[in-house]
C-alpha cells in the first residue's frame, strides 16, 4: 500500500485536534478535507484510519503540523470560538457518492449557520420528497460532520433526530449556532 501521491507528498495526512466537543480526527488528501471524526480516542481513531486506508487505498500519515491540515484546523477553532459561520474549505468528496453525496452537497451549500432543516424538507430539495429516511442514512454516513453540517438536520416535529457524534454533541453544536439555548455546564 502506497502512502505517497505522485508529488512525493503523503496521499492522506491526519491529526487529532482538541475542540469544544472533544477530540476530532481530521484527515485530508491533496483534493481537500476528507474526514472529520468525533471522539477521537485511540479506538475511534484506529477505526477511522482503518476505514480511510481501505477506502482510499493509501496508508494515512500522521502529520499534526501539516500545511494541508493547517487551514481546516484554524477554521474549526474559529468556528468553535464563535468567530466563523462558513468554513469555505476545499473538500474531498471521494468517500461518498450517489444520493448521499447529492444530499450532503445540498446540506453544505443550502443550510446556513444558525438554521435547521427537516429530513423530509432536505429530501424534497434534492428531488426525492419521499426520501426522508434515505436522508437520515446519508447523514449517518457523512464523512465530514461539522463542516458538512448534519447536526442541522432535525425531525419535522422539532425533535433532534439522530447524530453519529451523539445527541449531546448535536445539542452543543446547535447551541453554539444559537438554535438551542446554551447548556448550563
């Protein structure tokens, strides 16, 4: 398995960074940020790296000082400090395809900071008004949470719905964006 791209740079670089919702694993390719993983403890980190290795066919290289990761790290820190509302990062969409990619791209471009959308409404936006459950599955497979804001997708009755990072993380992200009251902790 090759770890390096055609220019001699690592094909996939990764680092674990601290955030307001716990440690995040970030990984990037030359095309852009490819993965954000919550709760990046060693077991979670190892599983995420194994998935990257299998899906991208390259050995991820730990690179906490990577120029490729510097901007995503800076922008995530600004987001968690309440100073950034739109990430504007180059994203590598290679870990998703078909309907999930279509839904995630609509979410990333069409559901701004401080707003929420229902699963059914998001399905309708991509031309599948009957596809609320498929939208839920797409949210569950989102390789770029926070940056592609699946935390902004909620149930039509106002319930939070699910979230791969856990409902407490979803509550914190929505509170940060002013959608929910700030938790008292």
